[in-house]
């Protein structure tokens, strides 16, 4: 069993992807073109937004959301320290300052009750992460943003299709950022990402940013970047978009079994009442995490540690002046968290092998 098996198993999908390659070879449209245009339309419809803008990675998607909303030098953006480095890195790279708030001990999401205390006259935005496929607590975040005049950028890199109160993530804030990195629920065969938004103004600005600020070839309005998506990635994503609901349902089924069998024995991530998780990862919390991981490996069950060092303790963010103990919940979660194998490629036999393995090592 692999922790994540990224082979294309569905033979029908494999044929569809081969057709994308053949068509790309035939047409020689390698960047932009019909696959990209169609994927943007279909993805926007699937997320439930006016616009989706394809970009080269999830990191670019996050950066361009903030950039298009005018966030830069001297601004502060409130976010979580328990996430992948890209979330806060892009804030710093735009000349703004990430301001961390601690996470909820049960959901591991940014603690909405801690946001207001972190607001200063420089705060411009809140950047929640829909962690491990589960939506962050969006209603209170949106309300705080409304009261204080802040923008909301959703990091939806891990949560394609997750739903909060009837809305898909990426359609709730001002902007959503998706990653299609190969390990993600909806994945390309390389690097890719997308920005989602209801605002044509934001979408149009992202289109300029990702294309050197050009509004037509060789006419640049401001310095931007090359952040475009390859046609092959868009073609692959377009084909996979037809399967994503089925794949997410399988993840939910597996999570249901894990939750039923394991939650009486060990702490598992709580998903909010109004939320549907798409279980990018299924995570447990245990004080002897490292022992559990090693013994699971001996049982043939690969498990992975996620975010062993919260961002406020990473060297990359040392200029912010945070110290150990500043965000005790995030620190504790990162010491105890272990992700179990999860993915639509798992059959029932594998799922129960994981369950039996975890039960066995927990008994010791
Ligand atoms: C929460 C989160 N944000 C941002 C990213 C960045 O996405 P990418 O690797 O596509 O740049 C990732 C994934 O790697 C992620 O998990």
C-alpha cells in the first residue's frame, strides 16, 4: 500500500488523457488555447463562481489573489500557522506581513475567536485555509471581515469540492486559490493552479498579472509575472473534472469507515456541523505520534506527518519575531498529528488493513 498512489488507474481516463497529449501534439497549442479556456469555464461553473483564472501553481494563485486585491507593502494579513508554507510565504513576498492566529484544537482550522484580537489599523485581509479538505469556519470570518472592512482570500488548495453551508469553498470570500499539484484531490500532471472569484475586476487583474501586465502582446501596463497554465495541464484537468465528484465521494466513504472505527480510540479531525469535507487527508492526533507512525510502517501501513514545524517557528518567518509558545495549540497539533492513507484509489481491503493496523498499534 502506498500513502498516495498517483498512477492513473482508470483506463477510460487514461485514454482520455492520451487524447489530450495527441491533440496538443497535433495543434501545437502548448500554452493557453481551447483546453485552457474550456477548463476555466467548467471549473468556474463547478465551484459556483463567475470566473476562474488558470495559473501555473497554487502558490501563484494565492499570491495573485492578494496582489489583485491590492495587498502589498506595509499591509497585514491574518492567517494560520498550521498550513503549508506557501500560504504565508506569498504574503511576505508581496511586502506585507503575515499575522498568525492560533488554531482550534478540534478542527485544527484558524480559530475565528482569535481573529479580532489580531486586527490592527494595518490589517487588510484574512486568509483562512480549508485544512486537509475541510472548510474553515467561514461565516464568522466573513462577518469579522465585513465589520472591519477586510478582504477574505480562501486557501482552497486542499479542498476542491468541500462545501460550507451549501457553498463550495473558493466561492465564499473575495477570492479562492486552488492548487492542482499532483497529490491534490483534483490534480494536474505537473504544476497548475487557479484563482476563483465573483469579481470580474479581480479576475481581469489576475489575467494581467499572470501575463507580465500585458493587455495585448508587447503592451505592458505594470510589471507582472509569467504565471500561465500549460495547455496539457488544462486538458488533463478538464478530463479529470468529470471524475472529481466520484473521487471525493469515495474519500468520504473511506473517512466514514475511519471515523466510525477509530474515533472511539483516538482523536480525529472534527469537521464543522455546517461543513462537508472532501478529505484531502484523514488525520489523527496522538501524543506518541512517532511511535505510532513507526509501528504502522511495520504493519505495512504508511502514514505521514503533516506540518512538523508550524510556520511561526520556521526560519523563513524569523523576521516576524514569533517564539515557541506563541501558538500553543498549533504547536501541540504539529507534535501529535499523523495522516493515514487516503484516496479514491484505495479498495475496501486496504481501508480495513489501515483500520486494523491502527487499532493494533493503539493497543500497545
Ligand atoms: C494549503 C496549501 N496552500 C498552498 C499550496 C501551494 O500549492 P502549489 O504547490 O500548487 O504551489 C499547497 C500545496 O502544495 C497547500 O497545501
